[in-house]
């Protein structure tokens, strides 16, 4: 609000200066008038340009001062040109400070989607989920599936790509040691280490591919309506299956219906909701 008032006052002063200049240049020659107009246009352009230059440092400074509303506006403006987990994380912090739990969940969900290995994002997301109305207990997963997900989420796509490149280079070095080693223990070390690193190279590529699929899937959504009567069928006249509230995260399982999503909760409940009632992550 303070920045808007300053901008408004500066704009009023500029308009008054322009009006005064227009009255003065009416008495001058056409060439002088043209030059005056060009100078005023240049002044107006120069005046408006710096006001739109928002940086992350500006947004962080507003957050540090406790001006969370302005910080949220700045982070949203930055996110229009660059998507990053850090910006979404900071935006989620702003919304939580402002008491906007649903928007905080959405921001943290987007941050986790971009950086699934970030522990701070995961902790804050679980924390704000505990503040929502619906308390959903996830169904128990098969041990191997839970283990696979936890391993995949150790790094992002770039992280697993670096692991793959590093393991490939080391594997080649170990094979060279196996081929040209001057002693038995050196050749054995090169062989077994080369095998392990080759397996790590393959697994790293699989994990990076899985992270890429997760990034492109967009199958998570957050309820934005205060209350939703989840339907058994994709129709307003369908019978109600159960009720969920804003801030609840759901998984989209079917997009074939024009105005509806088929969803499933973490506890296994399934149903249909209108697309306008949720925000896709």
C-alpha cells in the first residue's frame, strides 16, 4: 500500500508537470512543440520503467520487514517470469503468515513438485496440511514401493543426472584399472567397482526418468472451494460419496470428462469433483 501511494503521488506530480509544460509549449514553434512532446514521452517512459523492476531481494526485504502481503505480491510477480522451488517456498511462507492456509498448501505443493528432495518444503507442507479441516490417514503402501519413492526423491532430475555422469566416468576409470592393473587386487577392485558403478549409472538414469515423469504429470490438485460434496458420478444430480474441504490435496485419476475430475484421496476414497473446485499443481 505504501509503494502504491508513493507511485500514485509521483504520477499526479508528473501529470501536473506535463499539463504545465503543454500550456507553455503552445506558444512555441512547431519544432519546439515536437521536441517538448518527445522529451515528455521519454520522461514518462523513464518514470514507469523502474517501478516494474521487482527483484527477489526486494521481496525478501518486504518479508523480513513483516510486510507479508507485499512480499506475496512480489513473489507472484517474479513467478510469472521464472518458476523455482525457492520462490514457491517463500510464497507459501507468506500465505501461512497471512493465514491463507489453502494458498500456502498450493505454494508448497508446487515447490515440492519442482524440488521433491527439499526437506524444508516437505516439512512445511506436512505442517500446513495438519492445519486443514480434513485429517486423512494414508493407506499403507507396499514396502518396496515406499522404498523406491524415497530413493527417487533423494535428488531431483539434475541431481540424478549428475550422479549418472559421475558414476559413468568412475566406472570407465575402474574398467581401465581392471584392464591395465599390475596386480591381482587392483584388477579385482577395478572389476567389482566398475560393475557397481555401472549399475548405479543405470539406476540413476531410471530415477531421473521417473522424476521427469513426476514433473510432467500434473496429477495433484488442491481443493480451493470451502466445501465439496464429492460425487459418485460426474453429474450434479449424482449421489454424494463423501465431503472434503479446502486445502485438501487430492490425486487426479481421470480427465476425460469435460468439467469434471476423477480423484482419489490418500486414504483410498474415490469420486468426482468439478474442475473449478480444485487447482491443479
